[in-house]
C-alpha cells in the first residue's frame, strides 16, 4: 500500500508538470488545463483517501475523541508535569 501511494504521488506530480508544460510552453492550452484538472481530481478522490486509509487503518478513533475520561487523563497528565517542575 505504501509503495502504491508513493508511486501514485510521483506519477501525479509528473502529470501536473506535464500539464503546466502544455499550458505555458506549448500552443495547446486546453490540453494543459485538462492535465492539471485531472491531476487535481486524482489527488483529491484517489490519493488522499488511500493515504488517509493507510494512516488510520490500525488506529482506535476513540483514543482521539474528547470524552470525559480522556479529558480527565489530560488533566492528570498536565498536573503531574506541573508537580515535577516545582
């Protein structure tokens, strides 16, 4: 999965540069705009969801939510740090 994301990232960067090349250094402005637009859509709808799934697949979402228990743990942790500084 990680290699796929890296490969897709570099492929999309290359297509973005190709789009800018066609846009500014060629007479075919419409083709450059299409390359840029398809690249942006691929980043938003393909690369970003793959990346987010890869980063969050083995995590527990409840560890990152602000529940009463987690707020109490944060208070105890910060009070413990204050006591150690004194």
